[in-house]
């Protein structure tokens, strides 16, 4: 895998990726490609990027040995890459800084973004406040309800949040509307996409900005493993949740040449992979064209995009970054599913056992790590990308647990995705 | 010569401009499309653009998106769209029909019915051209070749943001006609700036030798007439959808005929 060089110059990862946009956007995409090509290796640009990551985001994020969890599982040692400790609470901020720096250099005073759980929206609103850029965030009306604390956060930061009422009123529809805004305002507007999807160069560019996660891990793990007297320089497995797949690509990509390290992406299996109510595009989807790229998508026999389901708004997306489709095809990464129920159990487990409240997205990765650890030896190791913290999800969890909590969605008359019945939690 | 080419050359000989109405297949009623197409021809349509509904129409505005959602709820997929064309062809063998839509339903059709099935079946149904909004020239070479082999045209969009380089690239692969999107924005949005369109067309014609149609933002006889003075064709979509979206079944065709007759008259004046 040392020769892994993707994408090709036109943005293809094997048969995936590319640039499937209407003519109106072609010029904007071309402009962005040229700008990114100019700055991606520019020492001044990279120096500023790393300065921001260090002083604004708080990088490098630590790696933490989840000792109690590892002991209780009785198998491999579990380590958590603490992206939840980043400013704004998730990995999203890494990418947003890079793209906002490009927007500034391209002379675009207005930024638009789409968001599902709100983490990307909050990160974008944060950077726009810091750089003095106008910020408009598109969010599915359904997600606006589910994630009201994040909506308020964006507003506090000066952003305009536009609820999207079309389609399924979730992330994919927010993406459609952001694209439409971009078409209409292409002269002064930069579109900050939050994941490794969309037309070229987005999948590559977002991956590059997020690769700081994996690069740090490769530096940090040898010392960590030596300290714990665990065999090897690098983990036996790296696990991350996959919606669009940016946190996963960020930690996977630098590990691609390390062939002894398994790369495992965890998709949202919702109510079960066979239930039809999930967001597992790689395991249950097929190749198609959506949102400007060819990738795996969830669709019906007529090529219409089907509705997805996950307890976690951030994973509730019917597509996935094209590079994940390619990594699956060449067998370098494996993709598995974790149900809503399993994710929620892992969420509570991590809270009680490690004193960490993980995002529901990240809880999917934690849940699979706990399963996998049991099948491995104590001298082996698993690294989990803890992509975000769960503050934003406590209302959802409170509702599902039947707990009384002032800002849970049911207070506002909303039902919570993840089951009509409250899930019983072992206390 | 393809039906599209012969239509345009006949119009050119008469010094007339083409009227190209757009309607989403299966909208507002699943069974109305063939009758609506005949009605459009009766009112003076030269080419018909038939929209293939898609769940995520990124380049369309709310009017056409809603029409697509309605058609999807009525069970309209590619199979039904091709049925509509087949039905239309029973009584009309001259008016060109162009399918307009997005890449995914086309590719899915091939996944389900076999490699090359879409081009084969749409040619057999009597489709003359295809406009896939999210297929730029560089991503659809094989598809373009397959269409050409079946005598069909691949129609492309150009936009106010298109560079000269881009126009040349589109000109190399486009056939039938080129569709100039008259404004920055999605279908049905904003006001049309006819002066800007007038300035753009000579630039386009430096690269494109086939007819140029203009669409997005043409709403009435006056705008159609202004655009008709500079372009070879005017395309009208959202306005027709709006006109028929809340109508009862019996009124859809007569209302459309009435509206298009007004446009036709203005174009020929």
C-alpha cells in the first residue's frame, strides 16, 4: 500500500469520486481546485493552518488509554483519540479552518455550509466569527428540532441558520439547498463542505485537512504502546464511525501504508442492517451518483435516494465519501454496522466507566471496539477515533432513557429518532 | 439527420424560433403526460423536454422539485417515463422529445436492466435527446458515444459562469442544441436579464455551431419574445408547472395550450 496515491488528477478513486455538477457550478469548482492546488503545499498556508490547529483548536489532541474498559472487556487494550477535546467539541473544526483560510485567500466574504448534527455548522460559524466572514448554515428542519442547542450556538456565533423543509428534511436535503445557494451566489460565496464527499476536490481536500488526526496518532502511538508494554509500534486496529466519513478518513488515511493495522469503519445500522431503517451505505447500498460524486448510496430500484435512519443525526446520510467506497473495494478497510441500541449502550458505558460523554456518532465506533476487543489478546491494541463529545446529544439520550430533562426534544413536542419506545438503560 | 436537427433546420428556413416547453413526467397526474405532450404540440411546441423525476434535484428550484416529489409519489420512474414517450409516439412521429434529469436514475436503469439498457430502450421508445444535469462532458464520454451510436443527441447546459475554454469543451461533445441557463441560480428563480443574455450569445456562438436555446427565468410572452430575438429557442419550465400544479385533471391540458399559444404568438410576431 506504499504506492497508494489517490485520487487521480481528475478526482477519481478508482471508479468513484469525480465531479458530477451542473454547468453553473463548474466554474466555482474549477476555481476551488486551482486555489487548493496553489495552497496545499504552500509553506505559509500550512504554517498558518498548524498555528490555528495548535492555538485555536488545542491540538495535538491526546490519546487516552481506556484502561477500565479494556480490563472489563478482557481483551485488547482500547485507546481513544480525543477529538472530543477540540474547541467546538469535534473533529469538524480541523477541516473548517483549512477551508475558511482558502475562502479568505480567494476573496470570498460569504461562507455557506450544511450540517446534520450541527457540529459542522457550529465549527463553521465559529471560524466565520473568528475570520469576520458572513455565515449561512443549511440544516434539515428535522435536525433543527433534534439539535436545538447547536442551532442556538450557531446563532450566538452570528450565523444565519436556514431550516430546510424539502425532501426528508435531513442532512441530504440541507446539502441540496446549500448547493442551490452556491449556484445563485457563486461570485462571493465559498461552500465549506463538512465531509469527504461532494465534487472533486472536496473529498481529497477534506481528507487532507482531517489527516492531521491520523498523523498525530502515528507519532503518539509508539510511545503510548511502549508505556503500556503492549506489542508493536502501531495499533492492530483503527476504528472510526462513518456517516459521510470525514473523521474516519482523517484517521485512516495516514495509516493506509501500515498494512498490519486493520482499518474498520462503523456505519449506523439503526434498527438493524436487515430492517431497512439504517444509514449503512457501504454495506447495504450500491454505486450511484449523488451530491456531485460517484459513490455508494442508499437507493431504490428507480435510482431514487431512500430515507435513512440513525439515532445519530451526524450519521443519518444516504451516501458516503467516495474514498471509503474505494478502500472497501480494494479491501484496505472493512465496514461494519452498529445498531442504535448498541451505540446507546456504549454511550452510557463510556460515561460511567471512563468519565467521558461521547457523541452518539462516536459511540458507534466505541461499541464496535468493545465487541472486537473481546476477540483479541490483552497484548493487542485498538485505537478508536473519539470524533466528538456528546454534550449536543444529551437531550436525545434523556428522551430515549425516559429521563426528565429540560431541553430534551420531547419538551418541544418532537419525537426522537432512534425508537418510538424509550430504550431501557441499565442503571 | 436526427429529429432535433431537422426540426431546427426547418425552423431556420422559415426564420422562426423554437418553442421548447418542459414538463415533469407524471405531473400533476400520473396518466396525463402523453395528452399534455400532444397539447403542447398543438399549441406550437417544436421540441418537448420531459423531466425525469429525481429525489434530489440539486439544480432545480422549489417549483420543479415539488413537481418531482409529486410525480415520485404517484410512482413515476424511468420505466413509466419511457411508457409516456412510447404512448406519445403512437400519434406523433415528428416532434422531438428530450429527456431531462439527473445521472442516478439513468445509471440505476442500466444496473437493473443491463449495460446500455437506458440508451437502447429510450431510443426504441422514441426519445431523441438526453440532458443530464449532473453529467459534465468529462464524466460521460462512454454515455455520449452510446447515444450517438443510437442516433440520439446529448444536450448540454452552458451558464453565465462558463468560460470560453469550457464552451469549447462543451461544443466538442454537444449535439442537437445547447441550453444556455440564463441566470445564476436554480430553475424558476430570479428575474431574467435580457441584456446580459444578448451579450452572452455572440460569445457562445464563437464556439457552438449548433442551435442555442435559452431557459431559466422565461415566464411570459414579453420575456420569450425578447429572448427569441437573440436565441434559436426558448425553454419554458417552471411557469408551466406553476400553471398546472393545483388544477383539476380536465383543465391541465387546455390551460397549458392556452398559455403556450400566447408564447408562440409572441415568438412569431
